[in-house]
C-alpha cells in the first residue's frame, strides 16, 4: 500500500463500506415512517426524526465491532504493521 492514490482509493471505499449499514438502516426507517405518516396524514417532525436516530444508534451498536475491525485493518495496512 505504498501508492498514495491506491491508499486514497481504499480509504474512500472503506468509508462507503463502513458507513453503509448505518445509513441503510436510517434510510429504511425513514421510508417506513414516511409511509406511515402518509397513510395516517400525521405530519409531525419529531415522528420522523426520533425513530431514525434510535435505529441508527442501534445499528452502530450492532455493527460497531465489525466497523472498528475494518478500520483497524486499514490502519495496520496503511502503517505497514499488518
């Protein structure tokens, strides 16, 4: 991993892969809440905000270990320790 361009490419891919689970959970919850609000015609802002925050925090708790492993592996490759 000596080439800076290769390292930058791998870092960008890692950011996408590590962030994807949390963002996808937030997107899924947002769609479900939006559908529920459209069906019930209840347009309260906190109703869309609070469930997304709770779901994304839960996703961080579930996927946090996996995310940290990927980041540590990248750091070890970047510093030449692995």
